[in-house]
């Protein structure tokens, strides 16, 4: 069996909420499910999380749960007839006091927008499909000229070209949704539209206050976030390259280069990174991806992303299973090229921590000594994360007694988490248990050479500081 190193995140929605469909998605290769808090009620999300955990236990597979907060999505209001058609040159008004829109005006859910724009400001609606140029602002009314033809329907989003809107990253709804996410034991919580590290730290404090252990993912989708990228990554546990709104604000041509930069910076700080938005968009209505989509997924893998994310493709699409299988195939092929590219470019670097040094030594030893797998005994998952960052071509099995740590490790590239009881504190007994876990999960066979990493005194929380090479079935060091 070929192991896929890049993880797949799939969004649950109307097309993928039944027990049968969630089971099929997991069997097809989904590692982490995303619950999109922009849609549905708190009870909907709690129910879906319960189904995921139930099926994961039945299939004996750890599956991570990612709760994605809505954030300050700035939107227009609704129209009397649901939608209108705009033509270039039309005059159109965004009115904070308008209750129901028509051909000439529409309301705003973000009432402060008139105070944040001025003449010649460019507003991009519906992910940039409609462009409006501000002519003037009169009180709570923004008078605009339509720059591009298009259909505009209810509740479409608004972006300011170049960024600059000052809406808080965490809304009142988000603060309540964090409590829901903690209640359903989310492994990851993604915050939308953070401007700087303060937004990330606020989210962390709210999760801690609610009694949660979720890691925080910062979605990079504001132009301002690019200016504060280093600090945001440092404050976060992971980032998401959220290419939709980001592309609207900075321009679509800038996104590929920014994607590469963000992935490179996140990996340098030992942080996780997810690449998202329109990965397989055509598969919402087609069982076969376009060649451009295949290349897009492959390039994210070649950039070094930990995971690729599917949104509407699995939440509302007609072919959710086919989409997951297609992503799986593309990742497998791209990873072959990734290994050849990155193996030749690896360079020694100055190491700062003991567990980081052990990880680097483990990778060097494993690749020089014909090791079949690397097995990391870990409480928190940190040891496996260092190993993941070392770009090993060898599978990394993270053995942990902590179910929360195992679920979080489902997002780490080339890391495959398994439970270990670790009931004994005896060193040799624990090492034999590690060996048995690998055998039971068909990771190794008798006679295979395996590299183990762990911390001593063994069985106690703390940094990894030990390497051991064993041959399966012989119970002795080499």
C-alpha cells in the first residue's frame, strides 16, 4: 500500500452529512473534516462531529475536526427579487439603511462601510465578479459606478481592493461559536480575516477560557495579513492559504507567489499549513477534474503544504467521493517528484532544540541505514512534528497514548498516528509495545529495521532525546 503523505481536509455539508457518506469519505482518504460555521446551527455542527467520532472509532482511524469560524464577512443585503443584473456604467448605491434591495440599491450588513471608503475606492463584490468604483459618499450611502457586467444576488461578500477594512476578526458570533467548538472537542479552530498576531492571541485566550485544547489556524485572506505574516505565523499553530478573499484583495496574479512564500515561512517556523480554495472546483458538477486543477493540487504538494482542503466540492458537490479519490491520486504522484527535488536540496542547518536535533539525526540515520519506518513515541505530538518538517521519504508513525494528540497529528504531513497504551513505565516493555503496534498495523514485518525516537526517562512527558535502531523480532539494539 502506498501511503499518502499530504493530508486531505474535507468540508461537511448538505451533500456529506449522513453517516454513510461520512464513512465513505473517511474510507476514501479524508484525514480531517471541516465544519464551516458560516452555515448551519451549533446543533448541526455538534451532531456532525458526533457522527465523525463515532465512525472514526468504528474504523479505528483518528480523524481530526476543524471548526472554521465565519469571521467578519462583509456582505450586501437581500434583493426584492433575489438578484439583479448590472451593466457597466450603471449607477448603483450601497445603502446601510436600505431594508430590501432593487435594481438601483441594496443594503449592507456592515454598517460602518460608508465611513471607511471614499471617492475612487474600488469595491469588489461576489469574489471579484462585480467591480464598483465609489463616486461619492453621502451619509450612510455609497454611490458607485458599475465597472463590470454581472449578476448580483443576495448576501454576496464585499472586499476592498488592496485591503484596509477595519472589521474585527472575531465577531460576537465567532465568540459564541468558539464555545460550541470547544464543546464538541474541536482539534483545530480556524479564525477568518486576522489582521495581525493580536487577533490570533485573542482567539487562543478565548479557547483557553472556554476550557478547550484546540490549536489555532490563522486564515491568511486579508491584504493586511501579508504585511504581518511573520508575526501571525509565530502566534498561530497553523495557517491556511485562503486564496479566495486574498486573491480578491491583492489580485489573482499575486496569489501563486504568496502561496509559495507562506508555505515556506510556515515550514521554517515549524508550523502547519493548509492550502485551500477552489482546489477541485469543477468537480462540484463533474466527476473528472480539469488539468489545471490537477496541476494546482500538485503544485501545493510540491510547495510542501501539509494538507489540501476541499470546500464546496465535498460540502455541496455531486461527486464528493470521486473528488477525494482524485486528490489522493494527484498527491501520490506529486509526492514522488517532491522527494527527488527536495532530497537533493537538503542542507544542514543550525539546530536550536534537543528534540529538533534528534529529529534531524533520525532522518539522516534512517535514510543512510536502510530503515523501513521511523516510530516516534510522543505525548504531545511535538516529536512527530519535528520529524515531519525534516522532509523524510520514510513514513513516520506517531505512537501516543493521548487521543487528542493523535487527532491533531492527522494534519501533519507524512505522519501516521496510532494509539499506544503505555501502561508500563518499564523501558523494554514500552519498546516491545511500540514494536507490536507497528506489526499490528502492518507498518512493518519481521526482520525490518526500524528507528525509534523517545524521551528518557521513558513514559514521562518531556522532550525527545533518544534514538534506538531495532530489527523487528530481535528486540535488541543495532
